[in-house]
C-alpha cells in the first residue's frame, strides 16, 4: 500500500502553502551529516541524577520538545538510533532501490490530497540477502516478539525541493509502530499534537539513522518533513537535499466483525 493509502486526509490542513518553484536534480551522493552545536551541561559533583537538587536529564540529542507537556510521550514513543546502519549498508540499500525509483522517471508534485510534494515511491517485497539482513535488524528492534510486520516495505524518495505535510498514517493499513531508515540527506521531522497546535517537537533524522514512532506519537500527533528552506533544528540550519526513507510497519489490529 503506497503513501496515498497510508495518509489519513482528515489530518491534513486544508489551507496549505503553494508548491516551491524549481526542482533539485536527484543526487546519489550522500551529503555529510550536519554538525550541530550542543549546549554543554555541568553537573555538580555533590549531586547525582535523580537526587534532590540534581539537574533534570537532558533531552536526547535528536529531540527538541517545545512544550514540557509532551516531553514524556516523545521520550517514550519517538526513538532515534543514530548510525544504525553503516555507509556500506546505506549504499547497499540505495543500489537496490535506485533502479526501481529511476523507472518512475519523475517526481510527483500533485499528490491527490495535497499531503506531499516532490516524491517517488515504491513498495518492495523481494530483497537481496544483504538487504534482508538489514531489514531484519530493523524489525527486531522496532517490533516486539509476536508482533507481525507487514511483508511489503515502503520506499519513499523525497526530492530536494519536496516536503511532506502534516498527516497521521491511516490506522486501517498499519499498526501502532512505524520504523524508518533515513538515507542520503538529513532532515527534520516535526510532531504536532492533534489537540493543541502549540505542543510541538522537532526530531533530527540524520543519514543512516533509524526512527521508530509508536503508540502516542503514532496516533496523537501529526508528523511532517520540513521544507529545505525551513529545515532547522535547535536554531541551526539543517542542509536538506534528496532523502530516501525505507519504512517498515506492523500489521493493523483485526477489525471487529
């Protein structure tokens, strides 16, 4: 099932900005990951974390919550493992999906519900043995024993001038967990709570990282990939270009008769 099926239109805003002019050509060369300045924190030698007077645990380096009300949910249900795959494994996946993507010839800019611009997508079930081993690691980390992953893997190719608008993946075709490998370019995913648009979190997705969205983040927040000219994390510009994501999902819960 492709992205137009996974997207739930009721979560996409009606009034949305126009498509950016121009298009970057696809680039097969991975960009170097962006380096961000991180604030240095000091901890008193007289206090330990969890003890009275100790500073609060810092947010994970990939997460920037703008509202304390969503900090706990984001820490629990929005996980990122940086450098989950090696550069060689990244090239292996790219080599396998690139021929199928190139057969689509062009990027699409007229998604049926205006949720995404500048994309190509495929679904794939047959993978080489090296790629199968990578995907098996993803599934082992993302899905606990007894949870059945979907057989088809979704590959989404986002152009340098493309972006994904706020949406929640349809609950009819996928379960409570979405796990994706980010290839080629860094990007910023924005999470916004369905009931309070001021409850916002930004997530930095570096090349070769694995992100896992589940439960509260899966259902209670929209997610989007920011445009290249809006791509910032903790005030630092993230140089975004073409991005490919390889996405695994689990089976949706059975429907009641």
